[in-house]
C-alpha cells in the first residue's frame, strides 16, 4: 500500500512536466556525428528556427518510414523559414550516423543522439515500458517547431507506433 502511494504522484508529475508550446527548451546534452561531438540542445537551436522530429528508435519500421519525407521536403521547409531540420533519438551517435546514411539525409537533416535520454527526460517525453522490447528507455514520437530557445508548436503521438500528428504534412501546416 505504501509503495502504491509513492508511485502514483510520480506518474502524475511526469505527465504534468511534458514540454508544451511556449516553454523554453531544457538543457540537455546531445551528440552529433561522433561521441566527442557533444552540444547542449539549447545551443544547437540558439538563434535558429528548428524543426525537431523525435523518434522511438533508429532502424525501426515506423521511424524508417517517417523520416524520408522530411529529407525530401527540406528545401520547402527552409523556403518557409525553417533554418534546420533535426531528428533526435535515444540511440548512440554511431547508430544515428549510420541510420542517417541509410536514409541518405546528407547535410539536409541533422541526426541527434540523445543516447542517455537526457532530452527525453528533461522534456517529459519518455516512452514508458519499452525497455523490455528495445533494451533501454526511449523517447516517444514527437515533433517540435522551436524558435531560438522556445517551443512554438509541439505534437506528440498518442500511439508512438504510428505517425498521425508528427509527419511532414503536419509540419507544413505549422509554417
């Protein structure tokens, strides 16, 4: 009975802490192309309009299908004011780099490794219950439009196995 009481408020607090439009980005270390190339997500977005797409995992079927339309639309997104498009996932930098290569993102989309789930936790976007299936804590599927250090728009998938509100069509309606 005592343990139940402790768990219940923790769940409620996690849900209440999910980042929303108007919030400032939390500080969290992400890795770019290799383990030594680290940057705070706030610095990565500083002074830019960033479309940030959060996915559950590299080389997973839904994520593999979600990202190519963003790569194809980068020029259109930039013409509408986006400075950079980035994909963030709780995988290591080597996996992110190879995944980006497999989707031929080139220099159009930046692949960000949140390998310790620092950003996912700080933003309240953890995906509970996937450790048994995928081996570690993951981020849920989300998309944010960030202006400098402020979240302008955010969509979070109700079912992280689907792309309903985090695809390129939704991104285009935001611009």
